[in-house]
């Protein structure tokens, strides 16, 4: 069944920083007023796709319900920043991202592939 124009306008896929530990929940950071946060809040669930290109191309997609949506702590923002930024850029990012909210998801569906 084709999607309506309205439904198509609600679709969003964009790069995002994430964190996940095996057996735990996945979480992302977003400003509460962002389109991304609003759509996730309305849907009550979201999907992440993680791709790695070296040494072989692999990906994993996870999907599940939002279990928590609220203000992040400085420690959470710092943890996320350390995952993606050089050491000297972490604290400036923490200062910048003080209004970010944490969106946690419990993965229910997994799909993965190793294309190498």
C-alpha cells in the first residue's frame, strides 16, 4: 500500500550519534524541539542503522520502543562526546549540548549483515 503524502512527510533518516552496550538499551541525544525528537515522541519508537566500512562492510539495524525521553545529564553528554570527538573537543561540546535530551530505546528487532 503506498504511503500518503502526509505519512511520507513524517519519515526522517539522518546521521546521529548513538550509544549501546550489549544487553542494554540504545540511546541518542536530541534537542526536544527538533523534528527528530518530535517524530520519535509521536511514534513512541525508532530505528537505528549502524554501518561500518572497514575492514569489511557490515551493518546492523535495531528497532524498538522508546522507554525514556527526558533531559540528559552532563555525564551522559560527556560520555557520548568521548565516543565521537577528540579529547580536546569534549568539554566545548558538553557546554554546547546542555539542552540535549536523552532518548532511550529497548531494541526489539535486529537485522545485521556482513557484506565482506
